[in-house]
C-alpha cells in the first residue's frame, strides 16, 4: 500500500515508477511533481493500491521549514511524508502508534466520499474514474473497483456475523462424539488383564461441508487483505485458514475463479449466494490485475474543496433555500440556512463559506471581504421581497421571507446577520491507539481574529455592520456524516445551534445591551431620539421595550438615563 498526499512535491521518477505520470503536474524546472488529486489508484505497474490523502491530514510540526509557506507539515501529525510512502509488513512505521490500523479506514472513508459526490453530481468534471474492463462480477455490474469489493466484503462480515455464528454451531453439533462401532472395528486395542483399552478414538464422520468451506475461504481472503491493508479483523471462530501465500498463488494461477465455479451449484441460501458472488468478484478482479494486461483503475477528485463544501452543506445546509445561493452578481454562496435570530424569536439567514485549507493557515483578505458581500446580497434580496406587494410575490418568495425579519420599520434598525467561515481540521488526539474520532462534531473558534465590516462606528443595528466568525469542525465527523448519509434533523439543528450560541457569546462580549421602556408611545419615543440613536436602536416585534446597543465602554446606564430623561425604565441586559 502506498500513501501519498494531495499537492505535495514528489520526484518525477518516483511517480513514474508508480505508474502515476499521467496524473502528475511537473514544474518547469523538472525537479518536483505534484498530484493535484485526492482518491485511489490501483497501479498494475507495482501491483499495489495507492491512496492520495487530502492535505487536511498534514499537520504543522517540527523539522525543516518550507521556504515558500514558512511551515513544516508532517503526515498525521507524526511522520515525514517521505517516510510513509511505502507501507508494508516489512516497512511499517505507522505500527508503533497503531495508525496502520487506521490508515486504510481513513482512505476508505475518503474513497466513499468521492464516490458519493460522483453519484450525486453526475457529469462532474472534477471526478476522474476508470475501471479495469472485462470483469465478470456475476451481478451485471462492471464498474466495481477492487476497493469497492473489499469494502463490500467488510460490510458483509459486519452485517452477517450472526449467520456465521449459527452455521458454526450447527455444523459442529455432534462432530466430536466418539463413533464406537467404527473405533472398535478399525482401531487395535491394548489388552490388559483381559480388558480392551483404546488409545485412539474415531469421531463421527461427516461429508464435506460446503457452507463451512465457503466461510473458510472468505475469512482466508480477509486475512490476506488484512496483511496488505492492515485493517483489524479476525474470524469469529478458530477456523483453519488458508495461508495468505496460498491465496496469492490462487490469484496468480487463476485457480480462485475456477474453484468458485466448481462449487457454485452447492449454494441456495440467499446470504451464501451473495457471499459466493463477493468472493468471485474479488478473485476475478485480482486475477485480471495480475494478468498485467490492464490499465490503472482509479477514483480521483481534482478539486476536493468542492467535495468538502458538499460534505459541510449536507451537515448544516437547507436545500429548500438553495435558490438563495446563486447571487445576481454571479457570486455563489456555499451554505445558507434559516435559524433563530440572535436577538429575538424571529428568523434570520445564517451564511457560511467552506474553506478547505490546511489547518493553521490564515484566511485571505479577499475571502474575508467576499464573505461580507455574500451577507449584503442576502440582506438586499430579502429587503427587495419585503418591498414587493404580497400579491406580486411568488410562492418561493413567501417561503424565503416566512418568519424572517431583517429590518425594523419603527427604528429602521437591522437585525444581526450571522456570517461565518467553516473549515475541517483533525487533532493529533483524533488519531490515536489505532482509533479515529468520527463521533464528535467539536466546533471550535479559529485562532485568527475576524474583522468587522461597518460604515458608521458604534452602530450595531446598521445594515452595513456585519460581524464575521471563523470555525473549525472535526473533519472526520463531517466525513462520516456525509458517507453514512446521515440526514438526522436533530443533528443538523444541534450543529446550527452551536453557531448561534457562539455568535451570541461573541456579541455579548463586545457590546452592552439595554432594554429601554418609555412611558410614552414607542413610536413617539423613537421619533424623538431617532437621529441621535439611529443604528443603535432595534425594536423586536410586540415587545414593550426598545433594544439599545453600544460598544463596550462607550456608554453606561447613567449617561443613557441622562440623555433619555425621566419616565424611562432602563434595564441592563444581554442577548438571551
């Protein structure tokens, strides 16, 4: 098994020896080549699988600093990239940390994510897919890669463990009982004091058990693959397995498919027929590869950032508002969902952008201000609908603005618009002791300070005042949710609420809020103080008070009371 990384420099000679020259880009000086892909290749040139992992698996570490980036990145947080190119039984630096048991699992998750994207985006130009032709899978499906078959066998093992247990118990029943008539007739006893003593016993004979024969072959193949790909698996019972060298010999001589042909008519149970087909597909694929007459098979993505974007959108986005992603100025929003406002019970749109960077790198200024533009476009789009008479609105327009409140007509203040970046990352602790952490979302604030967009100082409720946040989310959680097609509304709501809670905490830390309840009519009160507090006031629907907001340290209760005069109740508060 070979492990390479997306966009990392390798010598042209190395990639050529792996049969990857056609996938590589080489610089004008010819010294280094890169693979601008993520995915899987099986190369007949080296008779081995090659996994190209995304750069999110490169962490910043100690060692020589790259002159261009100013960073030193290590694979999985522990290894120089060159040290883990070739993983085998003889050369396995991952074994000391137990990561050899994780690497195939990670590669398989990535493979399945690319496959998901391939099927959900037919005709996508970012996917490069080739198959070894001429495979007779006995399923009418000629488009399975070797990895597809291996994953199918692992899944079969997981889903049919009860079947194997039942078969083993049934088949072993009575086999160890002594067959006395056979023992007496065929074994010479020792006579002592006139009594016969038998030192050897014959058990009850049994015919060839073809069910068990198929199961033994299945586990023998899994054991053979375990030696190549290091995934953890063992038979449920102590079968006498065929050695990996003999499985290899069966592939070399094409005896695997011939043997399976010879026993095909022995199976009628649906699960065993399925198992037979899986084994036949494996041997047929492997024998074609060994023949040396095949080209590479591959499943590669040339722009994995688009797949990551799809992964995140599957986790937090809402398809019903997909039409809002296409802005009229040609800009494309990555993620949008409607959620609870940060200040009251109304609804507001949350606008997100996926950034597929290596963990630790800073967001570019261009991306920062582009994200402000996305928010402004969504605000204007909604305001345009609000300004359109109801009888002229389409059904889509009604769905868009249902429950949403961007502008308060009384104070002309604007609701707060949550705007954020989200990036996948992996911690060292996520890959430890042969296990990977897929179950915890772990949304964390990115260490880079985010700028604020504003036209006027100290006007939080102004349409041009936009706060931006950046978050890191567990890449493995996002990956597993996408591959497993988790469409759990509760999970989605939980992730969305994390964004809301953090935005509320951030704004509360930067602003002082007051609930101001005048004794007079609200509109009269607002009109009297409109010019002085424009952009600092906001009225929530049906509330008897006006929200006032000031940047921390720029106002206090006494100052506000002195300006607003007597007869006004002022309560220091915070957002939720």
